[in-house]
C-alpha cells in the first residue's frame, strides 16, 4: 500500500489528509480526482485514492506531458497494490478510460497550465542565467574587524561603557526613545532610583559624557568657510569625509551578507536573449565601470548621493537646512532604501545662502548659490578623487579587505536640484540636449550629454571675452549655466549627466499624476470627481476621500499615489476614447516604472505605454483640460530616460527620492526639534553624532547575539518552538493567509449570519460543502475514518467568525529581493465598535471582494481560472460538526472556510480602452443557491477592488458599489499586482 497522504495525480506527499485534500482542490492537474470521486455515493463502498493513482499512472504512462510534470514534482514510485484490490483497480481504470465530458481530463488540459507554470518558473532565481565579471571584487586580505577589536578590548564587560545589561538598556532607551533631557533628569532625581538600578549616570549630562568619550567612534564632523572673489560674505560648510562615510557603511554588520562587490549580467533564458535588471550590480553602469578601472580584482563602490533643502520651521520663520546624503550601491536595494537600516548617512550640511546685498538680481543670486554649492561639494569630495583613480583598501565587517574604487554613480534629486548639480539651465534637460520647446515631444532627442562635453563648453565660454553678456549668450545656446568649476569635473570615471536618475516621487506622483488629476477635474468637473472618489469602497491600503479633493490646497506625494489607483475608474465612462486611453497608458507607465525587476520584454511594454500616452495626449488640449497648446513639461520629458536608466542602474526602487525625503525627518527635523532653536546646526551635528554612536553600540550588541546564536542554533530553534503562537497561518502555493488565534466572535448564530451578514444561503451551502468534502476524504482513506454514515440533516446553531484575514503574497517572480505584498480581506456587518468607531449605519458594512481560484485551474500569471466573489463570512466549523463529518482526528478537518457570493465570470480579455474587466451580479442571482458557496480559504488568491461603473446620465449616488480591498489587473495575460481595478458594472 502506498503512503496514505499522497496525491494520486501528481504523487506529492503531505503531512495530513486535510493538506492533501486542499491541494487536490487547488491544483489544476489534480482536479480530475475530485470529479471522479463526486460520482460515488458517500455512504457506499469508498473509493481508494491510491487505487485511482495506480490506474491513472498506468493509463497516462505514455503521455508526453507526464515527464514534464514528473520533473517538477520529483516523482515518487508507488509499490504495487495488494491482490485483493485488483478488481477495484480495474473498475477505476475503466472509469478513467471513458470518453471525457465537456471539460477535458488533465492530459488534454495540460497545455495552458504547463505554459503558465513554465512562464513563472522562468522568472525564479533557479532559472536565472548569470555571467559575472571575472576577478571583480576579490578579497586582498583578511584582518581583525572593528567589532572584533572592540570585543577583545572589552571582553570582561560586553556592555561597556555601561556597567550591566540593565544600565545599557536604560541608556539606550534614554537616547533612542527620546524622553527629553529634563524628563530623564527628573526621573533619575527621585531618591534611590540610580542606586537601585545601579546606573552609571545620574542625569542626561553624564550620559552624554559617556557617549561622547567612551562609545565606538563614528565619522567626525569638520567645518570650513567659503568666500567667493566677488562677494563679501562667507559661508560655513559642515561636512564629514565621504570616504569615512563609505568605510562606516561597509563596516556595518547588518549588511554583511547583503552586499555585492562584482557586477553581473542576468538573463531569464539559457540563450541569453532576455536580460534582467533589478539590483544595481545587474545594470550596465557597474559592468562598464569595472572595465574602465582596468585593475584585476578591483571592487567598484557605486556612490549614490542625494541633496535637497528641507524646511525646519513649520508655521513661522523661514529656517532651512541643506543636507546631503550618501550611500553605496553595493547594498541590496531592499535594505538600502529603508531609513531604519542606516544605509544612508548624512555627509554634509551645505550653506543656505542668504545674501545681504539686496541689490543682486534673482538671476545673480541663483548663479551665486550654484557656485557656492559646487565650491563646497568640490572640497568635500576631494578624498574621492584619488581613491576613485588609484583605489583604497577598505574592510567589511567580517574583516575582508578589498581594493575599492569609490565612483560617483547616481545623483538622487528633484528637477531643480538636478539642474543645479549638472550645471544646466532650468527648463532644459540635464540628461540630453532637448530644448524647452521639445519637452513635449516623443522620440530620440540625440546623443546624451557627457561630462567631458559640458566641461569643454564651460572652458570654451571663458574664452568668449570679458563681457558676461557674451559668455552668458554662448552658454545659453547649450543650455548650460555659468558655474565654471563644477564639483564633478575631477571625479574619475564619473558622468554627471548619466548619474541623474529617475525620480518617481517628483516626476510621476507629484508631477504627471498631479497634472493628470487637474486635467480630469476640468473634464468632468471638480464636484463630480469628488463624488466619484467619495463612492470608492474602502481598502486596507487605499485612502477613501470622503470629502473629495477639491478642498485641498496641496496634495502630498502619497495622496497622489492613492489617487493614481482610482483615477482610471473615475474616467472610464468618459465618451472620448482617447482620454481613457491616455489616462490608462500613463497609469500603466507609472505602475511598470515601479517594478522591482525588469526584463527586456517589460521595458518594451514600459516604452509602449509611454508611446501610447504621447499618441493620445493632445485630446486634453482639444477638450480644454490642458491650458496652453503644448506639453513642454520637463517632468513629462524625463520619462523618456527611464528605460535607459533602468538598464544602467537597475530598477527605480534602488534610487528613490522618497528615501532622502524621509531622511529629512530622521536626521534634520527631529534633531532641530530637540534643540533650543539657537545656533541649531552645531546642535544637529552633535545630536546626530551621539545617535550614531548609540546605534553603533547597538549594532555591536546585536553582532554579539548573532555570534552566540550561530554557535547554538539548536538551542535557539528549541526556544522558538516553545514560543506560543498568536496567529494561525494557512499556506497556499502563492500566499499565506494569517488568522488571529482567537475568532472575533466565538459564537455567531446562523440567524445572525443571515440577517447581519446577509449570508442568505449559508445553511444550504455549508451542507453541500460538507458532503462533498466528506466524500473526498472517505475515498482518500479507504473508509478508515468513518464508522457511521454522514448526518442526514445538518444541525448547527452557531459558528466562530473572524472579521478579517491578513494575506501575504509571495512575489510572482519568486525573487528574494522583491518584497512580499501584504493584503487583507474584511467581512463584518454594521453595528460593531471597532477601534473606537461606532459602525451603526448601513454604509459601514464591509464585505470585501476577492479573486478566487474557482476550480483549481487559475494560472499564476493570467486571468484564466480566477473569479470574483464577495466574502460574507469567514468562519470555522464547530468541533462537533467537524467530528461528525470528518472523524475525530483534527488533521482531517477543514481549517478555515469562507461563505462567498459569486460575480459573473471574467471574459477572456479586458475591455479595449481602459483595460479593466467588467463583472456584474444581478439581484436575481442572489436568490439562486448556485451563486452562493462555501469555499476553503486556500481558494482565495487575493483581494480585489471593484469600482462602481459611473455614467454621465446617472447620478453618482445611484451608482452601485461593492466593498472590497486591493487592485488587480491583467495586461496581455500578465498578472500585475497592485495595479488597476476590476470594474463592477452593477
């Protein structure tokens, strides 16, 4: 007899019957088992799944597709069945050899499933074909790391400079949680607190002294002044050596196994026809830089710099800071972009020039600020000139020393800052020679600018004569400013124009999406757009603008990000097809521009979306939505450079201004608020230095913990196993569904489910589900589970109910550096108190809609097999019911169930203009029991967002809307999470 918990179709092993049954329901290739079993009476002689397996294996042994499936599932050969089972086996073989019904058996349906799985497999790490640059990133020697040295010097007290663990934890709390100097002093002033806690400090002043004098060292601050020849004023510059910053980042143990030191090229096919671009080391820039260095074993350190002014005062005053941030492209982008990981460090507080000479024109003031900026940056980056040319030995936290070449790779900034950095006039393109009048055009604008070319133009301009008018006129012809000594002029292997990278926040969310929103407001009217936005169903990650947006004086980047998810649904009914097409194309470009991994094919789609927008964009001018007669917008033109930037540096999430914007809060604004508002710059530097010292000590302590954990993994695993679970997890092929350990309501009566949840056919649907699953389980165990017939009547008074379930979706591409998508499904009635809100009115019902794998045939990367349903109840079977139908062993019980109501099935392709699927649910369908079903929660693929279908001649208040969650969209058969919505036609 074969193993009892093994799928008879694909022969995959499972720990229990419940897991196996769930697999059979979901796996397209295994659905034939369920269909055959449903033909048998549940109380007659049971069908043995193992016998079906043997007969099916024999029947399909010559199927050419069976080899493919075997390779995927690692086949397990089944031993022969007992002789007394031969008769039954022949019967099963006979059943399997019957002519197929309307739906073909797996051997005839395998082509589409095979294609979907092969497509998904091609994007997984084990299907990536790589070529690494030979001898790049070689280790020169291994030395004792800084942490090893610190450990050796303070071996007797790992908490040095604190006396004990408690002393260390109180000190870390005082500096990291920010109770304030006075608050801590008052706390420690209470009698005997310091003595009883045995603290090494009695107030904040003594704690600061310990941090300043005895903590691990961090890069120190320096100050110098700038005085231009034609200016009386002096400007102070505060900075830290970029080389010291790079050394500190490399020595951070948190990045020990999260860095790359050699470039590589990746392909998704063995023929190397489709390149992949994701991390910075997969782009062309690093490969080309490695070739330019020409030093065997060299390690390129791609330097990423970002500068931007930040307002310190909120409601009064005009105090600004001008911070500069630095990180390195060696760190994997998932960690580099998180502020909490400390991959970005503040390297400078640049002067915010305030001119005393009131007679200066605005033009002269801009030029002077630019010269001050470049003078300061040139002095700061001097250490990188020799290091980038000849290399410098730097060690990582594990003591491995490499010959490193720090080279300026990316400059992260908004458009005004890009022009300042590249010495390009405002309105021109800092990357290519496109003029102001060409900004709205689509197509190749000629050869991109080069650093050498711009340097030559600046040098040539000075020979035009002593007249500034002549010099300025010459520079204007090239779109260059009069900054004759740019900071990047002597940086080796750098090209400042190529280093200007895409800026999703300012160019798209705060740029083109902002423009698109204003155009749509003019087309349908601000009030009409407000009403449509107010009708949007809620979402765990979607903001519902209950008052509309017309009352906002200014929308933030995040608010525009939220609007981008809703605009297409608001405009989908517009009569002018080009408006819908242009809107869809721009939103499609926005979505694809944020992919965490690209291929040559997806970059082609990205460019096609931009081309489609340019093709239809003139409709906004014709209809009066766009003021003026052109689209000469620098932010629109910048989209032309996205494809090349991704090929050069990897995907856009690796160099986003959102990170530097967040850095403003952490390293500038919070320190300013902690100051006394007088002479704030030195206080900010001191505050930041102390914070970094405390952080470094915390890194050392975590490093010690990791060392102990590494040497006692079994003990750590044992402790983890003993930890109590606070949640229950259901695992599917692509997701995890996370339920709270305890239900929201332990007992909810069936009458309540019918009345409050409007689960009209709950009793009938549950009974049908139980009998079907009992039939399947009865067959899978050869009748060993059941000693009595199934109950003839379902007697159930109540069930435990959950009001929501969290979902974690594994990325479709299966790549480790792509973060999983978090989702949620809610199903709760009115009249509840949740988080202090009284949900007592009808509008606060929330029954989310989902995409479900209806028959276990859904493709991972396509729409086929998915169906939209509305979740009314998330519940679990009571123990007595589960025991009556599935036996006494909990391993056979269904874990979590959902009562759903189906919408119409998806068409084979989305609608032509807006590329959304239309689904409907007529009221007559709700009276049909076939429209309601109880499903296993493992059938839930993800939540989906239905948008009401608005009409010009129908008041918005009469448009139907069904509550739901997140976005789902398919383009050309490719599944795109978090994109545009399905649309509900009501």
